[in-house]
């Protein structure tokens, strides 16, 4: 067996000329054979000194990417940074002090002119957030009032998000919602302020917002951001009229210009336990679920994610933001965590990846702006595979973080082979603020795993009873319910009845979040997802993981997207059906696809009863395949 060794320059405890020289490896104290720290061979372990755990002597350097479970545990033993900010506003102010005149944020309006950007330094970013917070305070918001943000991907979206959190509670809302869905969220949150775009040709956000006001009695202030006047202080568009409902209208740019930029006027500083934001989850019509997250949740998760990545993202690295900013990934990963790390965020058009020409010109954008990282979903990676990379210098691009939905190993291999870029699969959810686990950047990445839990994220796999009670922990590699605990776990949903079954007590009385996901932990502490509980197809007593079917179809060169669901069946309960979207410009028929996949699906019960080729699979706003629409279609036909 090869002995572990300390790298050259490792710290060795030199206890005296006649005593052993000591060092630390994976959190344990060892005697070493050599104490020559300059040796090219490093320092080799001679033997463990039993019973001594010296975590205090084994800090993992702050910039080291975490490669395995032992490295994560070492960070946890070292504890939280002494200077961790209390609130998101304090985090932004600290970033301004640390990184000053370095670029924090840039924005281009359209892909054709992506080289023409507006930029903010960390200092001017913090000033914009401060002005925005003071504007909301001047409008009469109190710390528990809700400021709703009905905005596309704009720098002002970020300023409003953090400005609202600085003095009140932020509620980001999907700008694709229709008036009825918007009104549902405004009523459920009892929002006092609504921020949206001023009237602008070809953009309907203002009209939808005004239509929603009639059914949103709590809204007292409407703040309009003028796309035609993106620079603070420029004259606004003509004042909107006809709003009614007792709602006062303000224009964001000139109103912010009148506010102090160096301090918050509102007296009380935000505390860690204060609610920072509400994020809609589990649907956005009828009775939406609003996840309450505290400042401590968001600051902790920003640290947890950046610490897992270490020097894979460093100050001044360019992070591309193409996913929706109203979603937790856009807000937390390419938003708050990038600020924490000192990275430079590039916002790509108001529509993000959906913007005209963004996908087609993507590699040109990456090359010109020297993009280091971007977040993606599987559907996006599939779309990017159709965009040639030949002749492009992608040397700055280190990795892509992919989450939101299970990622096929076939898609990973195809993308990495075509681009030479590493995909780092991860896992997160709104109720955990965002990031739960990541595959190591420099360690052993295993296709199909969503990686190691980030530092301070507790993950257990539970076997639950019929009433949702915790019966036992699942064994290593055994599938069960994914349960989470840690400083990033949300405070619960806005309406108490929605919290039934969300939190479960273990045998020791500790409270855990039941994610609703099925998964397993392997012997190395890596998390493997087995699908959503509700997505599992149950055919005559067989529990079928949809990913088993989907992976078989992704292996076909003509398949862009695949989604397996259960179709109601009077005899088997459900039978598997797979929907397929083909790559542009290629053809295949259902029978050929079925024959191709059959040999790759070992379990006979999992072989689909039908293959349905459709032009485009339904997607959510973030780009996940929306399986409920497919299940509804099958239920109607059945």
C-alpha cells in the first residue's frame, strides 16, 4: 500500500532532536520519516500515533478545492470564519472593502453587441445596493415588509434584490408569469412594493403588473425601472398613468440618485435570524409555496459553496450569468457567492440564455470575455452541443456547474468531448438556500453522482414509515429519502399548513428537511440521486427510476432530450412512457429509438411501452423538463 505523504513545504511539528517529527494527514497525527520540507519527495508517513486527533493542527488552506470527504471534514472541524458577515448587505459591504475597484458586474443588452457592456466595480455595486435599500426605506417599508421584484435579468434586479434584503424582505418573481399568477404571489406574500419595468416597446411586464394590481390589495408602491434610461440620473420615461388602486408610482433611476450611497438610512441593522427573502417553489398559481430564508441561511450557503470550490473561482474570474436571476441559482451562485469570492459576474441580456443569439454566439462570448465558469441545466448543455466550438479559444473556461435535474452520463461525456470543458454536477434546492453538494473540481468526479456535501451540510438517507416517520438510516448505497440539516436550511413555508411533513425528527430528536428526493450515499460520502419520490414510476410493484430509461435514450446520437414518465394503467398501475426531442437537423423514428434503448435497459419492467417524439419538450423557466405537463397529457389520453 502506498504511504500517504505531505506535499513539499508541509508544516511539520518539530518536537526536539530526540523526539519524533510529527505531521497531519486527513485530520490525524502521524510520525514522519523525514522533516525536510524542501524535499522534492515530500514528507512520508511513518506511522499513525493512535488516539490523537489533531484537527487544530490541520487547517485546510482557504483556497484549496475540496477533493474528498476528509477535506470537507477538516474544514468543518476548523469551524466557521471569525469574520463571516451577519447579513447579505454586510457581505456586499465587505466585498467592496476587499475588492474595491475590481469589476464586480457587467451587462450586455444583446448578444450581437455583447462586447458593449456596462460595468460596476465592487465599490459602485455596493453603492447601488445602498441607494436601492434607502429608496425602499423612503417608500415606507419596514423590516418585515415584502418587496416583490417582477424583473428580467438586469443589473438592477441584483441591486433591488440585495437592496430589498438590506431593509425589508425580497420576493423575486418569474417575469414570464401571467397576471393571475403574479397576483397569487403578491397576495400570498402580502407584498407592499412591486418593482417592474416601465412601459417599453415589445416588453409586457408593465402591462401584466398593472393588470395584477386589481387583485393585489397589499401593494401600495409601484417602482418602475426604465430600460431606455439604464444609467442612474438620466431622465425617466413619461410618467405611467392609469395605475389606480391607490398605488403610488416611482421611477427607480432618478429616485435612487437622490438617496445616500454610503450608509443605510434605516436604523436597525439586519440580524442573521431576520428573514431575507421569499422564493416561490412548488408551483406559482393557486396557493403558492413561499420559502422563507434568513440572512444567516444565505450568507452561510455563499460561504459553503465558495469554500467547496476553493481557488477554482478566484478574485476577478469572470462568471457568466445566463440562468434566470429570480431563481435561487442565479441569485445565490452567480449572485451572492460570486460577490463573496470576488468574481466578476457577466449578465447576458435580459432574457439570459433565452435571449436572441445568446446560444448561437455563446462560444464567441466565452472567448471574448474570458469566461471561467457558468451554471447550466441539462437542456442547456444539450442545446450548446449543436453550436460549433472550432476555432474558439476556450482556455479560460475551467468548468461548468450543472444541476436542477439529473444529468445523463452520456450527455456529460458528449459535452466534455466536444468542448474539452469539465462538467461539475451538483445538487441544490430552494429550501436549502441553494447549494447542497458538488463534485470535486480537482478530485475524483464520478458521472451520475451529484458529489460531496459542501462543508457544514449534513446529509442522511432515511427509511420512512407510512406516516412519514423516521424508521432507520439506509445502508451504504441503499436508496431512501434524502434528508438535510445545516445552517442553510430554510425557515419553512409562509403558510403553516404547507409545512406538514416537510420537517422530520430523527431518532435523537434532531429536525431534518425531507427533500422529497430519493438518493443514496456511497462509502466515500458521495450523494447519488435516484429521482423525485413523485417521479418514480411504479409498474406492478416495480419501482422504476426514470433516469435509467432516459440515460439509455441519451446514448442515441439523435436525441437531444428525453423524459420518462408513468402512464396510468388499469392492470400495472403505471407503465413507462418516454418523450423524446431530437437534435436540430437530424431524424429518427420511434421504433428505431426503442430498439436502440432496449438493450441498454437491463430491467424488463423499465422498458417503455411507447416512445413519443415531439418537437419540443415543455420546460420550466430555468430550463428543466416540466414532467407534470407530460403526465397530465398521458392521464387525459389514458
